[in-house]
C-alpha cells in the first residue's frame, strides 16, 4: 500500500484522467476491430459459403489464440509496463486487422483472425494493471468501468460504421480502414508517454523495473482461480451477444444488413451505461461504509440474478421486445463483469495484476471457445436458437455459486508472500 500511495502522488490528476481516456480509446478500437467480422458475417458467409459450424470455427480461431495469448500478454505487461506493452499490442492487432482484407476463403480468414487475436489480448490486462497502480481502491471500479466500457462503445460504433464502410468500399475496405484507426491511437499514446515521465519503467512510474512475480507463486493461490472460474463460466454470454446477435437478427428476425446496423449497437450502449453505473454504485456503497468484500459480492449477486432475463429474447414476437430483453441481460451481465474485473487488483499487488488478469482472460476465452463451438453445433443440428439462449441463461447462477464458494473469507495477497526473500 505504501508503494501505491507513492504512485498516486507521482501521477498528477490531469495525466491520470488523460491516461484513462487513452485506455478507453484502446479498448474501444479493440472492439471496433473485433466486431468487423461479426457485422460482416452475413456477407462473408454468403461469399465463402460458410455453415454455422464453419463460422463458429472461424470465431474460435480468434478465441483460441486469444485464450493462449492472454496470460502471455499479462506476463509481458508486468515486466515491460503499460506504455511499451500496449503500444506493441495495438500495432500488432491493427496490422493484422488490415491484412484480413486479403483473405480468400475460410482457412485464410481463420488464420488471419488467430494472428489478430495475439495483439488484441493486450488491451484488457493493460488497463487492469494501470488501475491497480494509479487508482485508489474505492475508485477502482469506476476506472475499470470506464476503460471496460470500450467493449460497449466499440460494439456500438462498429455496426453502423462497418455497414457504411462496406457499402462504400466493400468488405475488404472495411477491414483496411478500421485497422488503420489503431495507428492514429498509437501516435496519440506515444505523445502522451513523451509528456508523462511516470509512464517509463515497468510498473508505471520512472525507475527500475518492479520485481517479477513468477507463475509458480500465482497459480497455487485460490485468489487467482476465483478470477479464472468466474470468467470461464460467465463470459461466454458476452461473446455470444458479440459474435452471434447480427446472425440471430438476420436469420431469425429477417433483418437486412442495413437494419442490423441500425439496431445492433443498442445493447452495447446499454452496456456502456452499465459500466458507469457499476462504478457509481460501488463508490456509493463505499461511502456508506460497506466493506470491499461485501460490495463485490452484492454486485455479483445483482448481475447473476438479472442476466438470465435474456432467455426471453428468443421467444419475443417483435424486434423491439427482442432487443429489450437482450439489453436487460447485457446490463446485468456487465455489472457482474466490471465487478469480477476488479478482483485481481483487490487480491494482488500491482506487480502481479496483469498476470492474474491474463489468467482470468484465459478462463474467459476457454469457456467462450467451448460455448461458441456448442452454439454452432446446436444451431446446425436443431435449427433453433431456443436451446442456445436457455443454456447460456443458466450459466450466471452457476458462476455466482462457484465464485462465492471460492471467495470464502480470502484476504489480499501481499507482495512479500509472492516473492519471499
């Protein structure tokens, strides 16, 4: 805690706010680039003659590479710092996104998405580490909620933007232009790093690199596996909405690509509101004297209780009611997600946060790879979304029960416990 207080004094408030804005920009671009495939899925499926299962395999080529890369990204960020690590990540995924314009079939498309995923894995561990280093614990849910809302903003911006770009420049042009946006962000971030000396070094502030925390010290800790299990069980819900909702609206509700672009952004606007709302609720509960542990458990319960409402979307008779149920489900899921993403910073010192976050990201993507494959198989075999929505709706209560069992009365881990002398 003494180290954290020193860091907070070193990072001036305007610099901290600008850093959070830039991190929000990185996560927004991350999801704009990620969503290009799902928005263009009806076009690409028709051009390459893809079945539901083939499309699921292409999505899973991204997810599998993302799962394997996330722990590595966290490990790298804990050693070289947010500045250099995030710059490398954005350059990588931007270049890979642009190269996707050159694909000629399902194999090359799947390969391009796998390469793309390696760079994409750096964005979330980067903001989690930044929040643990520079943001006080009581305000950490708000900072994480702001940065995490990039997933919502990017998913909201992508449908109309990609539909417009594809209409004017073709689907290949859409990949090229959205990928090039990351280069502008890298230039802005480089300027910020030059003007902010606190961004040099490994842990964040200027000075020698922080002591490395080994995997051997992290993996036996139950605190690490709380994050893994909670994300393994719950995150498939988010990825279903990200990757399959344009397809669902096209195949089941009869919407054209333009109509999908007109409505598919709405749930992600709701999720952006949920990001901010979660931070505000957590801050309010802290001001009322709630302990951090009690606040986290309460918000996880709220999210787990409300998210299964999304099951009703498959039975809705109109597009408006379909979108309403999806929006409610995403709102409550995001309350859960923001809360779970604060746990690495609650339980571990800043030197280990990105690595633990990476383990959680591995759980998230492994669970999502399995669920996406099952979604594709289920749709091809049953020709119905009903078992998909019902199955995913049951995940949140299971995730909550597992999370509470693992959390128990665990206390934060001190750096000295991870790096004994």
